[in-house]
C-alpha cells in the first residue's frame, strides 16, 4: 500500500501539475472561454486511463496460466521501461515543462478548440497511461499470494487524491513545495520499486517457460521471513521483496538498481537538470 500510495502521489502530481499549468495560463492570459476544451481533454484522458487499467486487470483473466504468466511478465518489463523513461524525462524536462505546455496551448488555440482538447488529452493521458500500467504491474507483484488487491489499490487512490489536493493548493497560492527535491526523492524510490517489478516480471517469464532457472534459487529466507508475517508483508508491499528469489531475479534486481540509480543520481545532481519550486500560477480561482 505504501509503495502504491507514493506512486499515485508522484504520478498524480505530475499529471495535476500539467492541468495546473494549462488552466493557470489560460486564466492569466484572459482566455477563460478556452477552459471547457481543456477540461474535456482532461476528462477524456482520465477515462482512457481508467479503461486501460480495466483492460489490464480483466483482460488476461480468461487465459490459461502459462499465457497469463507470460503476458504479466512482458507487461511488467514494459511498465519498468516506461517508468524508467518517465523518471529521467522529468529530471531532464521539468524546467521547461511550463514553457512547452504554454507554447502548445497557444498553437492549439489558433488551430481551434478541438486542437486544445487534443493537447490536454495527450499531455494528461501520457501520464495517466504510464500510471495505470505501472500501478497494475506493481499491484500484481505486491498482491501475489494475497487475498485481495483492494489494499494496494486503495493506497494508489489515496496518493492520487493527495496529489490533486496539493496541486489545487499550489494553484491557489496556498502552498509551495520544492519540486526538485520531491521528484528527486520519489524518483530514487521508484527506481527501487521498479527493480522489484522487474524481478517479478522475470519470475513470471520463468514460470511461463520463457526464461530458464525457475528452480535455481539465489536465496530462500521464507523460514525467517514468512510471506504472511508482518515483516514479509511490509517488504512485499513496499519493495516487492520475495523470500524465495531465483538467481536470475536477483541479478535483474541488482543490475537495474546499480545502473539506473547511478544514472539518475548523476542526472539530478546540482548543476544538472532541476525542477522549479512551483509552476507559475495566479492566485485567483478557476470558475470552470
């Protein structure tokens, strides 16, 4: 639940900041009449993201075990690839995000309202689809052997709600946070979470017979840390830790963390790309 809460918080805040920038720019430039197309695009993006999440959740349910394991493994690896790209993209592009969005709004406003709907839908939908895929992969990994997916999904929902509240407070001028530090800390955390999802995907592909070494264990501490114990549940829920880990899973986890975390820390070090403390936004409320 903790991991999905932080995923929902970070990814939700990214999407919410996009909306804040779009709405604030239109309000500040005296173009409130263009707010409805923006909200329409945001609503469409949210609907598409929810539909994508539902497809991921219920789509593989009718498949046999091997096919389900194979699809789950492949989607987990894809989710890790997307979240890795997103982490580095935010580290690199946060400073210019506001300028790029404002330019896109100006071009879309000249082209027509339908274009503005498309800009908002694509800007928010990209974040929404990435969030849906990564939350699904992390929930599948964390829920292996558990009775319900409700707890991790509740954590994600709480994270999204908190993100929406933070973005609203920032827009109204009631809150300013250091986004550079926020995205740095949460980015480092997501690297560790993504490593767990990658290890889970490797295990799924091993069970499906696509990768070797299913019975070759790196360690088995299930006796000392039972999966149903408090410690086992916390480690599984936060880091996707498995008491029975194969050699290939361990190699994938260590290699991913060693390479990606090193590159990420280099990318966010002082003097490199850094996020601004908050998007520029007027203090007035949006009546839309």
